[in-house]
C-alpha cells in the first residue's frame, strides 16, 4: 500500500471474489453463476437501451422499481434498485450502523459483511453457528445492533423458515434487520411479505443467480418507504446513476419472462438433487441446500486437497480457509453435463486416495 492510504484502512482485508481464470477453459463451479443464458427478453431490452447510451439513465429507476414492485406485490416506493445486491448491503452498513450501533452477523456467512463493517469503521459481533452449521434465531433476540443474515446462508446453503425470520425481526424492533436473499429463489421462503408488517426489515435480492444476470450487476432492496428513503439518501450521496440503462432494461425484461425464470429454477433444483445424491453415494457429507450450490466434505480427503485435485482436472470449486469450514468445498450447481463431469472427477480422485 502507499504512504497516502488513510490509516483507518490499514487493516482492511478486502473481499476475495471467486477466481476468474483466463489461461485455460474450466468447468466453473466456483462463483454460483447460472448455467443458463439471460432471458431473450432481457437481452432484447439491453440492445434497445444500448442505442441510447449517450444519455444518463433515469436516476429514480422508475420503470424498474415498478417492475420489481409488481412482481413482488409491494409498492414502488418500497423498492430500491442497486448495482448488484452488494451495493444495497453497502448502503445498509452506511445508513444503519455506526460506533453506537454495531453490526451483528453469523461467524460463517457471506464474507462481505465483515469487509463492509471494517470499511465504514463499524464495530461488529459475530454469532457462532451451531455445531451442525445451522443458525439459531434465539441467538439474535435483542441483538443490540443491526442484524445481517443471509437466508439461505452462504456458503452453507441452509435456510431459516419465514417464522424464524419473523422471530428475529420482531425481537429487534429498535434496530434494522437485513435479510440477504441472494439465493431465495431456489427453494427458500422470502421475507418480502414481512416488510409490510415490520418497519425495521430490509430484504435484499439479486438478479445474478436465478435470473442469469451476474455480469449485469443488478440487485435491489425491499423495505418500508422510510427505510428506502434512508437508503436513497446514501445512494444520492454516492452515485445517483448507480444502475446503468442496459442493466435496468435487462432487469425489466427478465421480470417479464416468468416462464424462463421458473424453468431455469426448476432445472437447477433438479440438478442439485441429482448432484447431492451422487456425491452422497460417494461418501460425501452434503449439507441440505436451498441454493444453487452445495457445501460438501469427505472423510478421506481434505477440502484443500479436493479443491486442488479438481482444479487440476479442469473443474473449479470454491474452497475457504477459515478453520471452521476448511474441510468443505462449495460447489455451484451447473448444467447436468457439468455436474456429471464433477461427480466422475470426484470418484476418480477418491479412488486415487485409497
């Protein structure tokens, strides 16, 4: 780092994205991307918007807000589109946390939470997951800070029920609860309906996973109008034009194509079940998942060694070095053909370890 970097950032450890190698072609099962292309309606919208790229996009994102609101059954003033769901999470740390209001989140969860807390100079407390990596809602009763929970959780894939989410929201009336639903469309219950009941709830979602738009960087938050106004204040203080016109048009097109969305989700859920069964048959411990990935470990090979062996065979998965989960690998659910290749590679690797 240079001598000009602010001392407050000296200890900042940035988020590490999944590797995106260019030196060879891999089966990429490491960043939870969709195996399917975007909806044809999304692509058509992007092409049309690109023809007007000399103009700034609408900073209010009125058309996109209305499309999201209509899809989810909420009012447009309860929606804020952002540059990926990471941006709405960043806004939440900025708006609802400070030295007197710490952030509270699980010890095993999305790695960006601790990065945002450090970036904004916010104290934070991590709450250990249970031994089986499940989250106990009672651990967050009157948490004394802004609560951030990925539901389903990443990287475990486990999800809370809507009743359990409401228990957490209800017990933290004096603070905001953020429910990060990046993977909710693969079988979990969304808490969006609870935003009409609780003024302290913010739900975030993304177009990256179930709507095949990771490269477009589009997400959004849903909350009471008052919370959305707070987040809008942060947005207009950082980047009024935070969502580009092409991504916004893609989002509107994707939301209009409910058939493609539903078909892709069904296909991923089906392939997830196949992969979980096949890996289980090879002796893997597979944590039940309601996401587009699986979190697995095997008693006869370390997580790091399995990751390396798969990479040498041209298959990328995600390995985390945190001691509590170092034996696991997170495996994105790709196409059926990709998952069959993964299972075959895993079988060959296990055979070699005997």
